[in-house]
C-alpha cells in the first residue's frame, strides 16, 4: 500500500489547471472533470454567480473561475484544512471573484445563486469493501462516506437546494450510478464511461 502518486507529487491536473493537494483533500476525479467541462460548455447568465458546495480542493469552482469570464464563485466546505486548501488554490484569482464559506451543507449559506455545483460525499458505508485500499487508507473519509447507503447528504441537498437557486437557475450534483433510482427528480446525465453520474435540477 502506497501513498497515492498525486499526494506524493502534491498536485493534480484538473482541466489543465494545477490543483494543489498539500492539505490532502479528495484527489479530483476524471468523472468530475467531465461534468465540470460539460457545465463550462453551456451558455451562462452574464456575470453569473455560482456556489461550489462540498468544495474539497476547490477544483470545481477554480475551473469555473478560470474558464468563465466575469464569473463569481463561492466555495462551501465543512473541513478547516480544506478551507485552507481552497484558499491556496485561489491564490492567483482576484479576491473580488470568490468567497470561501465554512458550512455544514447549507447551514451558513445565506444567498441565492444562478448555479450550484455539488460533488457531495456519496459512497455507501455498506460498500466500503468495494472501495480500493489506497482510497480508504489515504483519502479523507469525510469526503467519501455519507450514511449506510451514501444518501444522507444527497437527500438533504436535494430537499433544500431550490431555496438557494435564483429563478431559472439550476444545480448539478454528482452521484454514484447505483443511486440513480433513489434520486427522485432531475435530468440525468452519463459520464465519459457511459455511467449515469450527474443530475441537473432546475428551478
Ligand atoms: C467528494 S468530496 C468533493 C471534493 C471536490 N469538490 C471534488 O470534486 O474533487 C466532498 C467534500 O465535501 C466535504 N463535506 C463533507 N460533509 C460536508 C458537509 N456536511 N457540509 C459541507 N461539506 C462537507 C468534504 O470535506 C469533502 O471535501
């Protein structure tokens, strides 16, 4: 068992951006890269404001800020070390364009957004044996697990997300393909491997 290469190196490339991993957040995944690129390719409201909730390294919001001109992004994350990590990854971005918020899901979110981008912890604790040992041993469990079926945070997010969206806005949430039938609403999309991986919830 060995420390993952990305932690040894200290960074991971995410859509061509060097994401620092010195505080050991979740290593950004290609499936996430795929839907973030999908989002970047859509038409957006001018000067749009988005929330990257469950930010971890901040890879999602940083990619938005670097690819969508005049966009504003707020980052929401519960873990203090990862809040520091987001700050590091935003160090070359104008501070007028982002805000970093310590929050338990929506607890400290007090604004509405045009878009909410979310990669919540969604691995089912009951499937822990199927997760690779490098992941279990080295990646933060707070970033992976959420209840026995992995649905605790997802359910809370879906129940509340529309309260934080502007009219005409939408949220994108990543999930495990096995969870698709438990997610009651939204437009489902596949990832680059042909698996259902993200849902778009419109207001
Ligand atoms: C799956 S990781 C996603 C990280 C990053 N957005 C990415 O896509 O690589 C989930 C993140 O949510 C954070 N998190 C876990 N529970 C949370 C909660 N209740 N409220 C806010 N953030 C939470 C974890 O610390 C972790 O950084």
